[in-house]
C-alpha cells in the first residue's frame, strides 16, 4: 500500500436485534459513511454518517455494533439509525491496523502487529500478545474478521497480493494460511462459514467481493462492488454462538451470522489519498 493505509478489518453493528437479510453486511467506510453492502449484488445503502474523521473497522459484541476510528476511539452505533456514542479510547492512538469482534469480544491489531482485546464498555485495550508478523506501521492494506474462535487477518503491500493469516485470540500468534490471490483487500466479513474479502483498487479499476470457505485460500470473485473504499463489515448476531466452518442456511427470523472485520475489514493503505477517490 505504498505509504498509505486502509482500515477495513474488521465494518460493523449495534444495540437492537434486527431482522436484517442474511446478505446485508453492515459496513463502515474509510471516510465515515455507515450502511450495508448487499454481498449478492455489491450494492451499498447508506444509513448514516458517523462523527469521526477516518474509520478503522467495524465489529459486533453481545448483539451491539461497534466502530473504531483511526485514533483508536471506540464508538457504539445504532444499526437502524446510524446514531453513534463514543465509549472511550484504547489509549493506543493512531495505531489501529485492524479491528474486529464477535461472540468472543472485540480485538485490534496495532502498527507493531500486536493483538489487543478491547473493552466494549470503555474502549480500553489490553495486550494479548505479538502476532509474530512484521510491523505494519500503517503502510499495508489489511482486513480483520472474527469467526468466534479465531481471527482472520489479511495483509499486503502496495500492488501486492494479500496474504491470509489465522490469529489465535488467546496468544495473539499468527499462522500463515497462504496467498489469497487477491490484491487491495480493504475489508472482510465472515458470513455463513465463508470469508468474504472486499477489494479496493488505487487505480480505480473494478472491485469485487471474493469468497472462500473459512481457512481456505481458494477465493473466487463474486459480486462487483458499486462503491469504493470499505474499512470493514459484519453481520449483527445476537444470542448463543452460531459459527460453523460449513455454510448454514439462515432461518426465517434469525439474525445474520457476524464476522469480525465487519467489512472491519481492517485495511490500511492509501488512506491519505482516499478522500479524493471515494465514490458517493
């Protein structure tokens, strides 16, 4: 990502249990737009604008939706109205490379590639451990998503193919799963046992959603995105754990499964130039 960064890792959700369609992914954009992306069509529907300058990712915890900004402030967001409340700061300051969450809590990867847990009530960060990856320093594209047991992290330099890692939420240790075969990943979300990657091209080329089963790197292009620059995505989940490595058919009144990274995707890179490229 040259000297810029995207925070995708992972876009995300809030307080009430809403009967949202299973393919409507709550998302946050680098510039502060909040809404949903239909992962079948790639269409973005804006719900509101958040009171932040730059988003770092979106996630959910205990049925509530949270967004983290570039300054590592934690914000709770109402999924229906987009109304936001600042919960507090992690104290890490300008260091969030990826943000995601799920039934096992909220997590952040910082510039030095350390993993932290985030307190949803205060925004305070607690160090879990080093991922073992090289320091990012905000210069790579990244995304972060939470399966409920592990974190899935993508990272890649400027014009490079992004690598996929699995991060242990207890130790922070990252395991290299291999190449995604995709460049410019700006966000990600876990939906029905699949990891969805949201692409961003600096050149303005066509961007797609790529999908593969959790743990696999066999990503295939799906829907074409109609809006650029995603910083994270997630489905809003309420109640008991609903994660599975195999696709699960949604029940008529069930809430969608949530992946951390919300199209949290947590992406770093090209951030300083993004405002000039964002499509309304």
